[in-house]
């Protein structure tokens, strides 16, 4: 039943209601007139009782023959008399059976009926009593009753009489109207379009979508006019169209407008305004549908940047897509398009093909071949967006086609065709069972375990994969509480997640369970609430992935890491012990060499003294080597501190600590940054590199240059010298422990390996540029 039919019915019922009310008033007035006459005659002359009785019979005849149902009952609701209309309506005949009107009242209206009857006893009459009753055949009827009391000659109430009116259809119409209004309110409030009602430019109502678009509350919008939120440049055209609408020349118009939001920004919106008229043809108010197209306008400028993403998306769509350039050459298509039209080629093979004759070639697949060709020519000529063209194919399939022309900066660049098979959607009822069976089969056979439980955790459904995962058969699981039959190690997790589902929350989590065979298993679960048709939570659905193998690998990894950590700690302790044990005999040897030199310097010749000096130098080299090994082994990230460190200060401190020959100058080329690092480690890094450069300079004027620059993710530093240089074959080798260039005591082969280890701690890299005889430059990075 559409809204016009409902309106006509409502008006007819209103007219009938007024007529009947008028008739009831006339009947009540007549009743009272006859009753007053009767009383007067009784008081005037008892001899007129026969006449009164005759008048009463006449009155009874009037009520018996009225059109509406008329009933007379005693004060216990027992029917004394009723007319034929009442007998027909209620289905009872008091002459043949005892009828109690109280028994006919629907239980929902029992209390209301009792209160209304008490009011009747008190006042003497009752108007517009409305209730639901159950007639003899079991049908529920809504009735409206106007009634009054009947008194004896002593003014004592002895009975009641009333006229019943069937308002069932009227009530149903009101309920239908209320339901339709509620549905309309839901549609309006949940519409993706902004909906605004205006009267003389004043906003009287706006839905939530429009409020959200502009950032105003509905209350704030009601205090504004359309002009307050519209851009001035749009008002001239808008006012002109509104004026035409007010003069009856226009019922509807559309335009793109700029609306100002509460925060001062604006949106571009397609606005469609319609006039709503009353029965006299006058405009009562205007309805505007507002669609935010800001992003669409911006998307046009971003079209080129999104071509690659769009291409990937199109190729994987379940909609047949064909993109043609301005010369009707295929730029892009997908496999679904090939499948829809049974094209024996891949999308890649179709690229570049000319489609100018494609309509004639493909028309054979469609029922109306001529219309198919004509429509394509029309679309290509008009170059306007057309959506959801319906095409019927000879094989019974139904396709929906969209045509979207593509413009860039106002220049036509081609067009996009999309084809979607909507046969199933068009024949929904016919294919519903087929679809249900198909998806049930997918669920039953997918590799992921699925389970459905109700709000009491009772299992409603499982698929075969879940049965395989837990070891239980489907019949063992259905009807059981999941927490009872599934051996979850920590059952509190299941209870916690159950409470979340009742609140409508979804999440993912891991649990440890015991398989039916006793083996431990680990599951990754994605749980979500399950709703009924009215969005009430009636249970939850869980998708289960068996991650036992991955979890075991993770546990093994964690175990190995703990063992490695213990091993590293042991190695560090061992390095300290070895360092101490090695240095002790070295100190003894050094002391013995010193004593020999002091005690026998007069006896030893030059060669003996030279040998003792060489022994001391070797002992010193050995001591440096032990210190280097200890430092190298102690560099880890376990106790890495972080503090703001000014590298200019660090370099100046290094200048004071290490030996720098007079002919060598260490220069900072640009102001070095202050970075958050472990001050000791960074000091060690710079000291080793600067010291390495200083000792390998043989030029008359030595120069070490330190510089830095900033990248998006790292700090990059360079330490350049004009020393002897390093051959290319050593550029990788020198960063490995115990590896050095050339021979001599100046290097232990550990310094640069320490540098490499510190740089690795800060997720950086180190590399070398060098030319023999001209110098070297060490570059390294530190993550910001």
C-alpha cells in the first residue's frame, strides 16, 4: 500500500468517524430526551406507566434497529440485550447463550477496562473507550465504545448500554502509518546523504549525516539559515532557482554548492532541492539532499598518481572492467571481463586492441542486438556518466553496465566500462538456496576451523577443520559448552572474551589447548559477535588457525636466545678472567726485563740492550692486544645508555687524550650535532677512528677533517686524512678483528673492528674511500 492510498483511507475514516460521532450525539440526545420524558411521566401520574412501558419498548426498537452494534448489559458485564449488528459483530446471541462482555476483553486491556467501568459508575457515562476484544471466532478486534448507565425509578444504576464501533482498520492504518514514519525516520537518519528541511531559507530539521558533514549539532543548525552556511558566490544561482520554485515554474533542481563547516573549512556538495506541497498546491517546505563530492573533485587532480593502484585493483575486481583510451584502444582489462564474454585470451594480450568494431562483434551475445549497438554509440557520443544499464544476454544472464568517461584538466582521455553479472541478485529468491548450499560447503571445507556458540557458550555449529584441530567429532561437540569440552589451558581467557562479545567487541588472541589425543596445541583465534536480524548479540563466531608448529619454533627460538645470552655473558666473564690471567705474567716479564736492564746494563752490549727494549715493546703490544680483546667483547647493546651528547665536545676531549704529533691538525669542518647515544661508546668510536688517522700520516703537514650531515633516518659522519692510504683489497678486511694493514706495532687489528661493532649497535653502516699515498676517508652512519 503506497502513501497516497493510505492518505485517502485516512481521510475516509476521518469523515466516517465524524459522521458516526455526530450520529452518536443525536442518539444520546434522543435517549436522554426519552429518558427524561419517561421520568416526568412516572412522577406525574402513575397511571401513565403503561404508556411509559410502551415508550420504552419504542426506544428499545430504536436501539435494536440502529446500524452500529448496540449492547445492554447488567453491572456484572452479563449481556441483557443486543441488536442484530452486535450479534453479527460479536458472533454471540444472548437469547441462545449467556454472554459476558468482560470475558471478551483482551488481557492487555483488562486493567484499563476495570478503571473505565469505575469511571462509568461514578460519572454515569463513558466516551471514547477504546480496547481490543476477542470475538467468538477468535478474531481480535479494536472497538470504540460510548456508553451510559440505566437507572431504575429510584435513580439507582441497574444496567449499562453502549454503542460499539469497529475501529480495527483505523487502528491498523494508524499502526501502519506509525511504522512507515519510523522506517522513514530510520532511512533519513542512516542515509549516506545529508538531508535538510527548510522553510523560507530557515533550517527546521537536518539529519545526522548533514550535521556530521558541517560539524554542527542539529540544534545549532536550527538557529542558522541556508545563507549562513553557503558560499556567497553560490547564492545568486540558488536564489534564482528557489524563486522559480516558489512561482511554481520548478519542482526540483540540482547544483554544486560550497558549504562552510563550523571549523571554517568548506566542502563541495551536490545539492538536490525538491518542493513539498500541501493539498492546495502551496509549497510547505523544501527538502535538500546534500552529497559531499569534495573528494571526487580532489580525486580528479590525483588521477595520474593513482593509476597504478587503480590498475592493480581493477585486475582483481570481481567486476568485468574495460578501460579504453580516447582512440578506443584497450588500456586495461581484467580476467573477469574475459570470463563474462568468454574471450579466449588473457588481459595482457588484449592491451592495445582496437574496440571501435567491438559492439558489432559482441552484439551476438545479447537478446536485443540493435539496441545494444545503438546504446553504446549514444553513450560514446554524450560522454556522460551512466550507471547500472541492464543488459540481457541470450544465455539467460543479466549484466549491469556502467559507463564512466575520464577527463583530465577538462580534456577527454577515454572511458571505463564495468560489467557485473547480477543474475543471482535479480533472481535472488530462486538462487538463495543454491548460494546457501555453496557457502555452507565452503565453510565446511575451508582450512580454518570455525565454531559458533550462543551467549551461554553452547556450541551451535563447527566445520570439519575445527573437528580435525581439536580431535573431537561434530556430534561430540554440538550442544556442549565449549569451555567444558575443549581443554583450554587458561579458561579465564575464554570467559573474558565471552564478555567482550556480549558488548559487541571483536579481537584476536592466542590460546593453548590440549588435543583429544593429549598433545599440546596452540591456536590463533579471531572472534566476533554473532547478531540476529535485529542486531542483538546472540552468540559469537570464532575462526581458528592452528599455529602449533610456529609456536614451537618461537619457543625454541626464545630458548636459544636465552642460551645465547647466557653463553655471551659467560664469554664476557671468560674474557675478563683471561685478560687478568694473561696480564699477570706479562707484568712479571716486563719487571724481569727492567731488572735485567738495570742490573746488567754495564755487562750487556748494545745488542743485548736492544733485545731487552724489543722485549718491552712486544710486552706493551701484547698488553694493548689484551685490552682491545676485552673492549671488543664488552661491546653489547644490553647496557646501552642514552643521553644527549655534543660531538664537538667529544672531539675536543679526544684531542686532549690521544697523542697528536705537532705537524698533524684535527679540524671540525662544520658544527657537529648533539645526538642521543651512549657517551662512552661514541667517545670510543671517534677516538679509534681519529687515532687511526693520526698515526698513519707521514706527510710534512698532516690534516684530519671531521664533518657531518643529516639524512632522513641517520646522521652521517666522515673522518678524512691525508695519510698513507689503504689499498682497495684491504677495504673490507680491516673491519674484521685481528686484521690490519701492513706490519708494525701501531695496530693490534682490533680498533676498527670495535668501531664496526659500535656502528652496528646503532643500526648504521661504515665504509671506506681511500687512495694509496693520498689519504683515506672513513664514513659511518648512526640511526637518529
